[in-house]
C-alpha cells in the first residue's frame, strides 16, 4: 500500500563563510538538488560518521 511520508522541518538561521556557501551552491546546482537538501545531507553524513566522544 502507498503511504505518503512527511518530514517535519524547522526553520533555523546559520551564518556560513562566503566560500563555503559558494561551494555548496555549486554542488547543489551540479547535483540538481536544493541548497537545503544538500545541507541536510551533509549534516546527516557528518553526524553519522562522527567519532563518539
């Protein structure tokens, strides 16, 4: 059976270095994803691969 899944999002404001923002924009355009989708995936990957403290 088909189920519609929803992800709850919250609005946050982050300040990024200009060079990082430009690199993220380039990758997002090249991969044809939104900047938001790219940042979410980058953060999730970093957290998933972070060493335990």
